[in-house]
């Protein structure tokens, strides 16, 4: 590692270099101009193990140099030694406040210099080892987390594939809803990770339909009131299927499954929740789910045009739907149309 020496006196730098030449793994590099030393420091942060700075220098004194050096990314923990006279106590206090690690008193004792710099180089080396170990650990954790998330996503996709085999009318409904949910979430200001989590969780919104009989689920015509009540149980069944998981995504999916048929005005099911009492994930999926149902063909209905479906959402904002979610959906309208065509059944 480098020992950066900054003193406007070439002789002082030469004496310091002579004193530390035998310190193990220490390569001295000296400057007489603080601004040049600071420029070098910025380009060689990873190589510098200790800095030795004189106080009394033109243009930039030692304390000013230390303050600037501590602002350089990656240099916060590198030891800095300031060389002062014994009677400069106030300067020492100020130097400590600006980030000095240790001091050497003039006139300097070569033995003391060698011992101090050797110890500080060891401390610096140990800190870098800890940083490298922490970085390695972070990479290992990230890699392990990535594997877990990939497996979780795969399991969810398999579960959804099983559910779709029960309902031949859905086509790419689940994937379209997930795409619309991502659009709404982005326009509501969600971060990328949260958008991805919400989009994935939304794919399980209708998992409770696994418990609905084929006679109802696959019926080509309108449902009777009794059949409608049975169909509506899928929201609560979905919650029960998904609840109890330690996965953040599945916990969110359980909340969405239970709430995506609630309505902003309180007339939805299964709990009749109103307004912001409805979980935000459920409010978002409600818009995406209804829109896709409207523009998709069913045996009992023709597909609505995009403009008809858009008008329906606008008309029912504040009734069926959270107005903010409708606004966010419409803000991404061009992308909505594109994704709908890309994922057409």
C-alpha cells in the first residue's frame, strides 16, 4: 500500500521517506503541493494505506487538506497523520474534528515515525480486508437470494399454470393483469423492486377458483344468483390457500386475492371494505382485472373496444375503483394498449 506524504519542504519529505522505507508493504509517494497530492489521492484511493500531512503549507494547510481528503469517496477510514509542533494544541483539536487520526510532533523521531506508520498501515490493511470480506459476503447473499427468488417465481408460475388449466377462458389473462398492475404501480410512484413484487403477487389473484366447480367455472352463459355467490367465494378461498406463508410475495398475494373484488364505494365482496380500508394491492388489481375482462372475449359477451373499456373505468372511478389507480392506469394508456396486443389470447 502507498504512504502518501504531503509537505512543502522536499527535505522533510526526504527525511520522512527515509524513516519509513523499511515498513513492510509500504511504498512512499511524496508531494510538495497539497492540491497535487489531493488530485493524486482521488485517483488512487484504493492503493493508499496512510497519509502523512504537514500543517504549515501554502495555498492549503494540513487541516484544509484533511477536510478535503475526507470528502473523497472511499477515503473515510484511511488513517491520516498530521505533523505539528508540540505547542499547537488548538490546531490538534481542530485537526481531530476535521478527520485526523494521529499526530507526529516536530522535530520527528525516526523510530517513532516508523512505529506509528507501521501500526497504522496494519490497521488500514485490516480494514480493507474487512471491506473485501463484507463485499464478498454481500455478493454471496445476493446470489443466494437470487436463487431463492427464482425458485419462488417458478413455483408461483407452476401454481398459476395449474389454476389456468381449470379455466379455459382466461388465456393470458393472468399475464396481462400482471402487466397492467406493473403499469399502474409505476405511475403511482412505486420503486422497481416493489413494482416487480406486486406484479408477481397479482398473478395469484384468482387462485381461489381452484375450489370452484367446473359446472360454474366453465358455464358458457350467465350465472344464477346461487352460482354467483359460489363463484364469489373464490376471493376468500384464495386468501386461505395463500395465507401463512413466510414469503413476502405470497403474503401480498393472499391480501390481493381477498380484496381485489372489493369496491371503493363499499359495495364489493367478500368484506364490503370501503375506500382506503381496501389494501392498495387489491385496489390496483381491481382496475387491471376488470379492464382485461372487459376487452376480452367470453362466450357470454363480445370484447369491448379499448375506448369503451377506458370510458367505463373513468365513469366508475370513485364508485367501483380507487380514482388514483384509474388515473395511474390511464397515464400509461399507450403501454396498456401495447401490452394487451402483445399478450392477446
